[in-house]
């Protein structure tokens, strides 16, 4: 049992997001313990299940009401646990694929848009103010910008240097610094070092703030946080990647 859990922990990615790192990813490891050896449970099927649960959560938000909001919050967490499970299972079985990674990332992007779009509508239905709708739109747009500028920057750098993608590729496997066999002190130290990731306002943070807003029925304040944080990080990464490209402007772009 211990050996299997240790090997599953090793599939946890180095760059796990904030809430993912110490909540949903560990829960995914526990869930994978029971299903990772079942041949009919595959990473791609888990990805599909995660997306279907995400859609169910979206419907719950749109229906509205305390009961549906709490249900949606639970489903959002279930979807994210499944989202962590697929990659862990693929690495554990050594069956990782580019196609699986592609669909995993695409569905991640879509479900964030669905969740916050639905939250904007639900907040509008409560307040009859269009402000939450615009906050949701702005947050989704700038969240998408973060991924878009990364794509554009990689295209430009790859045109200069065809070996750039390979040089930037890093292993997703975690260097064991916590978990089974590391003791209480090591695990507390790891937990504390993970907390600054909350400032990055990425998907792991979204899972927490959206579910908390649904449980406590505070959608509009949450959407302000979402919009402001994504404006900041969208602009930050746009400028930073542009500066990196400008720093290498003396290199000719290959055609």
C-alpha cells in the first residue's frame, strides 16, 4: 500500500497550482489508488468525465438557489479532482500522450469560461445589474489572454530557434519533498511553501474562490476579484513576454 501511494505521489506535477497542490491533487492520488489498476478506467475517459461534471456544475449555477449553488461547488471540486487524476494516471502507467494533454488543456479553458460566465449570469439574476456580467467577461477575456500571449511568444521564439520548444520542455514529475516517508516537519514546510502560489490567480485559485462564493452566496465580490486579478496577470504576462522577445530581437527570425 505504502509503495503504491509513494509511486502515485511521484506523479504529482512540480508546478501544481495553489489549491490543486495541497487539496485536489492529493485527493486525486487517493482516488487513483482505487482505480489506477482498472484497465477500463483510462486517462482520456477521466478527462471526459471531468468535463461532463464541469458542465453539470455550470447548470447548477445557472439554476441558482442555495441548494444548487452548494451542489455546484461540490461538483466543481469533483471535476477538478478528476482533472488531476487523468494526468496522474497517465504518468503512473507511462501512457502520457500529446493528444490527451491537448484535450485536457482545451477542456480546462472551456470549463473556466463556462463557470464564470454562469456565475456572471447568476449574479445578474440576483441583482439585476449588468456589472457582474461585464466582470465575468473581462475576467474570462484576460484569462484567455494569458494563454494566448504564451502561444504567440512560443511561435515567435520557435521561428527563431526550432529547438526552442524542446529546450523549454520540462518534466512534469515532482521531486519528492513531501508525502509518505517525509515526516510531519517536511510536510508542514512543503505546505507553507505552497501558499504564495495563491497570488498567481490561476485555475487552482479559481476552484477555491468560485466554490466559496457559491457556498456563501457572494458571487459579485468574487467576480470583482476574478476580473481585477486577471487584468493584472494578463497585462503582466503580455508585457513580460514582449520584453523577452525584444531582448532577443537581434536574433533573425527564420522563415
